C-alpha cells in the first residue's frame, strides 16, 4: 500500500513538472490567429492589395473622407497604405505559421487534447518515432523523458497483466504529453518571426481605426458644443 501511494505521488509530481517547458511565445498561443480563416485569407492580400492600390478608379471611389470630414484626399490613401502594410505583415505571419507550425499543434489546442485525440491511433511505429524524437529533442524533453524512464524502471515488476498494461499506457501518455510540449516550443526563429509579424500587422491595422474614431469623436464633441 505504501509503495503504491509513493508511486502515485511520484507520478503526480512528474506530471506537474511537464508544464515547466512552456515558453512565452508558443505555437499554441499563435494558433488561435494562425488557424483562423481571416488570417489564412490575408495570404492573398499582397497581390490583391497591390492591384487595388494601382487602380485609379478604385482609389477615387474610396476617397470619401474629403466629403465626410473635410480631410485632404491624400489622407484616405495614407490610411489605405497603412491597412495594406498591416495586411502584408499578417500575411507573412500566416505564411510562416502554415509552413513551420508543427501539425500536431495546428490540430490540437493542448497536450491533453492531443493525447485524447491521437492515443488510439498510435501504432508501434508511430510510438517508436515519437520516442526517438524525444531522445534527440531539446534539453527539457530529453531530461523529462530520461527522468520518467528511470522512474518507470525503478518500479517493482508487476505480475498482473492489467497492471503492466496500465503502466505502459500511462508511460505512452506521458511521452505524448512531453512530445507535444516539445513541439509547442520548437522552431524558435519561426515562432518569433510569426509573433512579431502578427503584432506589427495588427498594430498597423488598428491605426486607421483609431484615426477614424478620433475624427468621429471630434465631430461629435464639436456638434455637441455648438448645440
């Protein structure tokens, strides 16, 4: 009974340590934007936006600010250019995300969902590939994998087939958890490039909105003051 309790405590402590490999900018954080249809559609923006910006007829129809706010016509074109640049940054980020984000992280929002969704489809070959990748993975993955292997090897061999099967199942689940966490923090340069481009792009897209909001508020305040 004591041995079982100690084993459960060790397993719990180890599972709590699985999250320590998380990073500030992870693929999981970026997937909420990268998996959205809006972000995927922006990949076409550089070409479509370029054609629009070169179309004088379209520009003339879009220059409405001069009539509404009395602003110079160039102000509208400036806003269009800012929006275009913002969308280009988002498009670059989306392209990098599609090309470099691990498939497992694209499909699942967490390691728990990954284990629940893929465990029943894991063949011996797939398990072997996963285990080999953990052995050659980053320092955190190697250390955690080695630690849990040592913990498993220190356990007293079980005669009951059900107990052996449960231990093997739990061991595979832990390795799948480790594997997902390792993928989530993989490809440092691509992760940060995606995050920076998304941040710059979204920031640029907010600029015209803020400008229009400020103009609308100015008009309202002016009219209220006159009234």
